[in-house]
C-alpha cells in the first residue's frame, strides 16, 4: 500500500481496516460517527492499531445524525 505524504498537523482518522479499505475502494461512501465534525478538508485514514496511513478522503459535507429514538 502506498503511503501518501501527510502535511504536518493534518487530521488522521483511526478506523478498522475493513472499513478503511471499503471507504478507500469507494464501496463505502458514508461513515457514521457518534459526533458530527466541523472539518471540511482532507482526512487521512489509518487502520486502528497501525502506524501507517492507508489513504485519504475529502470531507465535503456532514449530514445531521438521526437517532432511532
């Protein structure tokens, strides 16, 4: 896996390998998190427990979190 150059201070999201691979391959296009983010930028993905970067994604919008209750 090619490790992209990461700018100093760039945001990194640690995520399980199966989900990182699905996001980077385009199979998974939505990531549900417990809290919304104000970030609209490139975020680098790192498999949980790893010290490597698998790739990057651009956060362009955030949808409101819908609670089932």
